[in-house]
């Protein structure tokens, strides 16, 4: 985990989101222990209570369980639970903005797929050809 923080959210929330991303990316799997509160606090140079608060949110969300004296561990089914929740959140909050922007720009599904695959868009080629056909203005 890097120690770059933004001012838009509390650090404990950003820490929680980083652990969520690690679970979704497969860096943390079911049954894996979370790094100790002390280690994370020292590595990231934050207060241990901040780390504990971030971890507690994970417990409250049912993603992590605390085993007294042993630490905190990723629950079985945590990744599936996260995927379900993150998909719903994306579709409800982010997709409407993305879709509106796609409509505003007049992008086609083909252009989006080509861009996702790293291929240049035919629309860009058409615009380039159109500009080359125009006579330069003096």
C-alpha cells in the first residue's frame, strides 16, 4: 500500500477502499490475514486508531473477521460480496455519468470496443482524413 492520501475522504475510508481493491484484484484472498494494525500504521505513517477504524469498517461490512489474539482475516465469500456491491454501485452512481458522456460525444459501441482493445477508432481516422481533405486557409 502506498502512503499517498487525498483530501476528499478521511484516511480510514481510503485505507478501507485500498483493502477492498486488494481483495477485488486478488491480492488478498479468503482466509488471508490482514497486515497488523501496528505494521500498517508504521508503514503508512498514520495513527494506529485510523487503521483500526478502517479495519472496523471492513468488519462491519462483513468482509473481515477479527480472531482475538490472532488478527483479522478475509471472510469466505468476501470477494463475491464486494463484486456484487461494487457492480450495483457502479451501475447506480457512475454508469449514468459515463453513459451521458458517451451520448454527448456521439461515441458508437464499436468505437468504445476498439478503444478498450487499444485499437485506434475509425471515427478518429475519418476525422483525420476529413481535416486533410480541407484546403489550408491563408
